[in-house]
C-alpha cells in the first residue's frame, strides 16, 4: 500500500519531466496493485487525481503508452470509474492511439475504450464524438483475413469494443450498420470459425445488431445463413447452440433470410434437435426443443420458405411436422399445430391437407385438451382449422368430419384467444353453408354465448367476431328459426350496434342480416329493433357523406322493409327520410341512385 501511495505521488510530480525508467516503475507498481485488488486500487487512483496525468502520457512516442492504456482498461472494469475516465479527458487521446501501428498499444487501447463504453452512456458519447468507432471498423476490415494469434486477439478486442459501444443503443447500432460493419463481421465469422473467443464475440455482435430492421436487409446480402448453419452443425455444448439461436431468431423474421436458412439446411438441424431432445426431461434439452420447434414455425411464416418445405405435401419436412401433432410433448403439439396453420396459407395447400386426413389429427389433438387443456395448444389447433376452412371445397368436408362439434366443445372456455379462434373457425365453416348455418343458429347455447361475448368490451377481437358470427348465422341460413333464436337470446341490439361499426365490412354484414330479419320475422323483432333505435341509426348513416355506397344502398333496402311494421313506419315518417333519400337520387354511384328512386317511391306511397 505504501508503495502504491508512493507511486501515485511520484506519478503526479514527475509525469511531465521524469525519465521513462522511473515512470515504468510507478506504472508497474499500479498494475501489480490492480491485479491484487482492483476495486480498492481504482478508488485510490481516482482520489489521487492521477487520471488527469494519464491523458498527457497517452502519446504514440512514449514507451509507457501501452502500460498506461492497460491501467485505464483495468480501472474501467469498475462501473464507478467509467465517468471519471471520461471527465479526465482520456477518450480523445485513446482514440488517437487507434491510429498507431503498435499491436500492444492497439490491444490495450481497444480494451480501455471497450471497458469505458460498457453500460456507460457518457463513455459511448465521448467515443462517438471522437470518431472512435470508424477507426475500429477500418481496423476490422484490414485485419479480417489475418489468422495469426496476435491479429486474432486484436480482432476479438475490437469486436468486443464495438459490442460494448453499441449494446442496446439503436442510434449507435444504426451508425455501425451504415459504416458497413455487417459484411465485415460475417466475413470474420467465416475465416475465424476455429477461434472460439472471436466467434463468440461475432455472435454477440450479431445478436445486438440483428434486432434492427435495417440490419436484416444488410444481412440478407451476405452469406450469414450459410455461416451460421455451418457453425451450428459443429456445436455440441448447449450454451453455444443457444448463442447461435439468439442470432437466428431475429434474423429469421426476414423473409429473404428465412429462405436462405432453409436452403442452407437449418431445417434438418432443427429436426435432428427435436428428435434428440423430445423424450428428455433435462432442462437444457427442454429449452433446446422449444427453441428449435419455435424457430421451425418461424421459418414457415415466409411464403417462399413455407412452399419450399411443403413440396406439394410430399416433403419430408412436412411429414415430420405432421408427426409432432400426436406427440406427448405439449411443445411439439403446439409447434405442429402452428406449422399446419402456416402451411395452410393458400388454397392449394389447404385442399391437399384436408384430402389427406389432417383434420382428424387436429380434432384428436383438440380432444386431448378439452378438460383443463393447454390454452396455447387449443389456440394453435383452432388457428389451423380456421385456415383450412377458408377454401370453399373444404367447408362441407370439414363439416361432415365433425369439426363444428369438435370446436363447440370449447364454448365454455374463458380464454379470449381461444374464444377468438373458435368464433373465426365457425364463421369460416358456415360461409355459404345454409344447412350448417341453420343447425348452429338454432343452437341456443351457442347463440346465448355469442350474445354474452358481444358485450366483451375488454376484448375487441372477441366482441367483433361474435357480432360477425351472429350476422353470418342469419345471412347464410336465411332461416326464420335462427332469427327467432337470436331474438329470444337478445341478439338484435348487438346487430344494430354493429351497423355503426368503424369497419365497412362489419356494417354491411349487419345491415344485410337486419334486412333479412325485417323480411322474414319483422313482427318478432319489431320491439327489439325499436328499442335499439335502428331507424335513427339508419337516418344517420344515410345523412353522413362519409358512409360507403354499399352502406347507403343496404340502409335504404332496410328502410323499405321496416315500413311493414306500424310502429317503425311511424318512426320513419317522423324523421324526414324523404328529404335525405331524394338527395341520394343524384348520387355518383348508379346502384345507390336507383335504390334512392325506389325508396322515395315507397316512402311517398306509405305517407
């Protein structure tokens, strides 16, 4: 301790004019003290005011420069020393040293700047201001192809420095991307894949940068997919695989890179991991199974990558994923169902899958999750069924396979995501299927649940889908029994509210359903339509210039039907509809103008 105090004193006094030898002795003393107790020594260095002295010692000509930079690197390992290093003016001379040729000076300077930047806003700003990142990126470029140990050590330190400089800072990450650091790092990874420390640094740097959208476009122009898959195949340790996964996941959000990863053979690696880990209860294996199967699903979100793996339904990958659905692992059941939902994104694939028995597999899976089931699996299986039900030719096949009944088992669910998918699946199934729509529309339990969900204010998606299904049951069945069931369950007011939706498609579906109600069961629904103030709403829709042409047209059709009811006709007469309708005779849309003339005649006759 005495030696340290002595050395600090001596440094302060003699830094300007002492001989190199006496300086070296003081610096060695500091380095030894730091090695023995870094924190305590750093505190003493800070209190002594020596940091300011270091600024003047950081010159390329001095033989002590590397040692001074080394001391700064060591003290900056402590969080409380980073700002003092900035305040002592050490950043500009350190950045200047990056221009020298001496490898030891470069190494210690890179360490010092990297440590000062670690989690330090002030440190990063100072390095940014002094232009340090640019010089380091240039070094990476020029050293990239050198594989001697000293160069690799320097490359590792410079990668680490850039990582600390830009970690979780979008602005500085964008700056590095604009400097073209990505192609350089990818090249580094390819050349130095045998060097574990450097490879790890590259991976962490990729992980940092890959979150940014602009980086993905740059990555797509490199052979990153090939390099990562090559590296992945060599890994045995869980932690190393995990590191590569952390880079793959954000990169695989980009459709171009998805396809590159598929072409580079990532899928085969993932399937192999699944096979090895599926029956294991080791924590690492469970984590790997999840990551691998999730990544598989992500790759299928790209249209091209998905179609490539589907291979007309004959692809080995598609077949393997199918085998996940009956598995005992919830994670694989989930991934399998999500993968099917992703394969089911065009009519051709959907038709092929339904013809090849996929529906039964999904229904069996749902059956395993009816009582206290896994919500994510329920949601995924329903998503897959909903997508499969989109092509017209699949609807009747799926209905006769019992899909509606299988889905209805989840009516009791209190989970909004499951409710949402259940409603969407039923709506897809009954589209233009009159018999099924009638059967479901007369199901009192279903209709009562729909009416309840129409009031789910906290869950806009569930509320919207419930309204749309109520309307669809009427529109596709055109059945008096269905309308009576909906009236008795209190559904009319929701259809009237739906006519005021901000979505034109929903407004329209509501108006068409209400017109059918008025045409088929006006007496039954009369009171509810009156209470829901339908006539006032129609007046508003017709008066509003922003209403779409089809909304105006269907509102007038509905007005003509409502006149058949005495109380509703009185309301129509009291609200000066003639005036609004006669204006619409000159509407730019011919169909609207014609309907306005017809409606005007009807109103004139009735009055």
